[in-house]
């Protein structure tokens, strides 16, 4: 543990960091490190366990649910979007796009659909999307899809990799078709959270997600979020007052969990306790590769996870982040059954610079990678 402590301390001492680093072997926590505060101004320490929005780490839960339903012969990843969200579906508002006929669930799962990136569009022109906060919940996803459904695809489905939340937003809507009253939160609780003992993990409703987006500190259990400019990291972090997104992520990234629950999930998923081995292998298979995406560097992508070689082993991982003080990295070494969960409520911002820094999830994973190397 001395070498692990050295790696963590070197990172914390040379980088702005506020959060928790938790390491587990199988289902047992073997090390824990904390730095910073849940509330910097009031000097409130992080809870144990600390609930935290996990952003895009949500995607592996969605991918797992899709594969479980496939295992039960309820859906097929090789079928098209239209097979599960047909022309009469409310999502299309009586105008189903042609791409629903050619994009498969497989394309969505491994980010090879070619769909335009609605999240980047909203970040670039947030005023054009604010009206979504004022419409009835059942029309929010149709309003989001209406923004992109008539645009040309960026590339032919299956020909390239482009990380994009719309893929998993659509998968979440497809999953809803297999749940009573389209209550995906109840489905996840019954099928995954409760059986695995993930007692602090929740799938918020769309209304709850929109409430969080519009009133970021209404829930006192969640940590406050901070940013610091990467050129002035010695200065005190600035409190974030807005969510950082004016639109929901849905299946692309709106779950809430804790580092402890994520480590339980890690072990159960990758040791074959949720999916049979053949379907787990399908999740672990490299479906798409790219030299660079979203400042994450070179990627090999499965279904909802990144596959990264490390010496004589492989690490399964995924980041989650918003540019406004929210970063997560979850990784697992199946050979040694080591999981590492890192949650942080502090972002390093490059918003005022022409330079672009590495994705914060990749930065956190690089710390985890050093730990995986020696364990």
C-alpha cells in the first residue's frame, strides 16, 4: 500500500483535486484516499458513502440492461431503431427519420451511428435549447430529437467511431419500452440495484434530472462543484452555479451512485454475476477503435466500456464528466479483480484558452492506471 499512497500523493500534491479514490479487491475495499471538500466554503468533508452524479459511467449500466434483455430474447442488438421505436412512437412526432431504418442497437452501443451530437450543439448555443426546460416532460425527448432528426448523418453507420450521448439516450428510450409504465428507475432497481446491494445508486426520473439541471444545489446530499483555470491552478476554486448542460442526458449519463456501489457493480459485472459469459464477452469485445475522441486519446470501445491494454493484462474503464466540476473514472482489472473508483467535484477548465487539455476522465484514469500497474 505504500507504493499506492505514493502515487496518489504525487498526483494530489501536483494537481488540483477534490474527491475520493477508493480501491477494492473483489468486493472488499483495500484502500481509500480523500482530498478536498464536499463544500469548500463551509469546509464540509465528503460523506462515507458520498452520493455523486456519475455522468457517462451510466452508459455501462444501460449497455448491461440491453444485453440482459437480449439474453432473454426480448431484443436484438442487430435490429434497427425503428423495430423498437416505430413510426407511431411519440418520440418521432409522426415524422420518423430515415436513419431509424438503418441504425442498429449495435451502432448505438459502440458509438458508430453517425448521428449529429446534440450535446455539443446545446453547449455551443444554449439559448436555442432553453425552451426544453419549459415544455411538458413527455415532450422533452421528442424536442431534443427534433433538433437532429432532419440533419444528415456525420458518416455511414458502422464506418467510424464518434462518442455521442444521443446513442445512449436512444438506448434508454428503447429500454423503457420493456418496462411497466416506462419506469426505467423501477426496472434498474428491481433488476440490478437491489439484487447487487447497490443501496445508494438511483436512476432519477426525467423530472428529477431536469430539476437538478435547473436547481443544481437543491439536493444537499450532493457535493458542490468547482472549477479552476488550468493556467492558474494555485488560485482558490470557483463555485459552479449552473449544471453545465441545459438539456438532459437520460441513458447517456444521469445516474447517481457512490464509489462504494460502483466497486460492487464493477466486480459483479466483470466476474460474470450479471451476464452470462457469452454476453459478457460481447460487451468486452472491441467493436470500434479510434486514434482520438473527445480528448480521451486512443480508444478501443466495447459496449459501454473502454478496453485498454496494460502490460500483460487488460483494464475495462469508462470516464464520466461535465465541464462544470464533475469528473468520474471507474476501472477494473479482471485478472487481479481490482476495481478503482475515483469521483471528483473539481474540474480544471480551459474555457478561456485556445489550448485544449486532456479529458478530465482520462486524467483520473491515468492515476488509476498507475495503481493497476503495481497491483
